[in-house]
């Protein structure tokens, strides 16, 4: 299972077919997103859909508190070792464009979450590891990695 730290963009109003220049007006706020992924040959939707795989937090910061979401430092540590450190300014596709693309293909609703993608440094975690994720302007959260238990 691999970690991916991302900026989570939380939609605040219904949006469909909007221009990128209007996209940020649809945002309610931001939080940190840990997009956990099982690597392998299974369909991507199964590899990203475990019960605990999309961790959001530590809270929602309203859009007005983040004047420039396109320039925030993201950092992720595993067991106190920095594994990812980059800015949202280095994203391949910017936040406005992500929202524009999403709204061109389906209706966005309040509470929908768009994860922005992750910087280089993705890697595995195992049972007992501790992940600390940080985003400038939002804060940080610590997540303990636990092995999945099968339902009996």
C-alpha cells in the first residue's frame, strides 16, 4: 500500500460546464488528502477504495483563508523521515483546470472532493508506520497505519 499526499478541494456549490477562470468560486474550502493506493494489477477503482483509503483532514479550511491554493507547500513524513515535499505550484494540472475538467464531464455538488494529485516520492507503508501529512495554511495530521483485518 502506497501513500500519496494531496490537496483536497471541497466543492461548495453546484457547478457544471464552468470556465477555469470561474472555478475557484465553486470551492468551499480545502483540507489535506491522503490518497492511499494498493499497487497491483486489479482495477484502479478497487485499488483505491478500501474502507480507510481516503483520509481527509485535519479539518476544512474555508476558501477565503487560502488566498492562493496554487502555491502551498505539501509535505509527508513516514516514521519522521520526509518522503514527499513539494508545492501545489509544481502540479502538472492546476486546481482551476481540474475543476473545469471535472465540471465538463459531470455535475459537481456541494461536498464533492477533488484530489489534486501528488508530488514525487510516493512509496509504501506497512503496519505500524506513522504518516504525518502537512499542508501550508491548513495544518498537519498524523495517521497510524494498521494492517487490514478480515471480517469473520
